[in-house]
């Protein structure tokens, strides 16, 4: 009788574990999507803070940049203000949770809004280079 009970208990546990696996996978994807949203928001806010400071002429920028940073590394390295004070906008370039790399897609002011090639003169917007589809059906690169 005990062996039969053990087999039944193991079977029930296997069925429950099999039913929980899809929910766990969705939870993992959902947390990576939330991390992607946070990273994009953080980088876009940093670009906006850089632009705001450039517009107030707190530091010198190139005329062709329209006040936007030349690349993401500039946000990490920071800029020097008039009183030799250094201001950084990002601690580090975040890793794209969908691709696992620090390689982000960038758009400049001169690029089309849906362009996938960077003009190379300034960073107006960032996006994920992942070709995957989110749980809501949109592409990660469109976020």
C-alpha cells in the first residue's frame, strides 16, 4: 500500500510542476521586460537632462549636435561645468536584458522616427536591438 501511495504522490507532484512551468516562464519574461522598460526610461531621462543642461549653456556642445550627447559613453563620463565641477548623467550603460549586451540602438535628431540606422552625430533616442516580441505582441525594438 505504501509504494502505491508514493507513486500517486509523485505523479500528482509531476503534474503540478508541469502546470507551473509555463507560469514561471511568463514571469521570467515579464521581469526582463520590466527591466528593459526601466533601462530605457533611465537612459532617455539622462539624455533629456543632458539636453536641458546644454540648452541652458551650462557647458559647451557642438553646434551640429542640437544639444544632444554625441554617444552614450558621454553620459557616463560626464561633462565639466564652468567651475571645474563634473556632472555625470549615468553611472553605467545598462545591459540590454533581451540581448544580454550593452549594445543599444540609437537614433539622432536627423534620423527618421522609425529608423534602425544611427546618423552618428548625436543621440536623441535609444531602443533595444532585440528582434523578439513582447508578451503584449509589440516588438522590443519599438519600445
